[in-house]
């Protein structure tokens, strides 16, 4: 199974692609997971919000066609007062719509649930989440940029919470 994890935003959309497999029957939790790809969709801040949304959708379509995910895991937006709140929610909507156009099932998780699933507690620091992602995916170096590492944590949560 291939899972696409998404950490949505307007300026940067982190993505992580993992391949997972179940362990042998009778051995729950004995499955495996490995990273296939990770990175970031970056939009041009000099363009209008609408054009930036088009960039996100186009780049996400390219990722979907390349990896053909069976499932997408998307971070739910954590509401706070910010001048970018509406734009980030709109970008997240573009992500959800693009996934729906490809009929990819979507699961969504708030940040605290992702931290709990990956690091073992909902108030984990960024470094703890990164360490857990590296351990679970058997990575020698931290995935970069941070948005990509976050997206891998989202993808792993999709796997762990299946």
C-alpha cells in the first residue's frame, strides 16, 4: 500500500510518500514501512492566491500520477489567529479536492493526534516527532525540509491508525 502524507499550506505544502506492508498473519504490528519520496510544493509569493492554488493542484496531480497512492493522510488545520489562516484553509481545500478528483480515500488528523501516533504523546516536540519518523522509516538522515518531515509523520499516522 502506498500512502501520501500532506502537510498543507499556501506557501509550502509538505508531502511524504511511504510504502507499507502488513506483517505475516498472527503477528500484529509486524508490518514494515519505507519512505519512497518526500519534499515540498512551493508556491510563488508574487502570484495571486488563485494562481498559487492552481500551482498546488498541478504539482499534487503530478505526485499522484507518479506514485498512485492508495490512501492520502492530511493534517487538519489547527485554528489560530493569523493573517494567513483563510489562505491556508483554502489551500487545504484544493488538496482535498485534488485527491477527491483521483478518488483517493482521505483520512485527516489534527496535529496532536499525529504527535501521539508517531511519538507516543500528543505534546511531543518537533525534534521528538522527527526522531520517531527517522526510526520508523529507518532513515539515516533527517528528511528535509521540515514540511516534508511533517508530511511523513502524517503518512505514518495514516498507516498506524488504519
